């Protein structure tokens, strides 16, 4: 991932580990804006009106490893 001009962007192959009350997951950033495959599509779906997160979604999606 890289930080540039105040924006955090993920690059192809970056790994994030998620820990919550439901357990642990590992997701990998993939090149392309494939919302149907993205683990976070519920959060950043641009088709939802007034979705503030959608404007930050770039050409990257995350898939479970």
C-alpha cells in the first residue's frame, strides 16, 4: 500500500488481516474494480444513494485468501 497526497491506496497483492468477534480473515487486494468479487462491496457499493465510502473506492477490490 502507499500513501500519497493524503490518500491511502492498496496495490495488487497487498494483504490485510481482519480480526473481529466472528474470527479472523485474510484478504488480498486485486487489480480491477470487480465489485461483485469484493469482500467489501456491502460497504462501498456506489449504487447505494449517498454512500460516502464509494467515492474512495479505486481500481482495487479485495478477495478472501
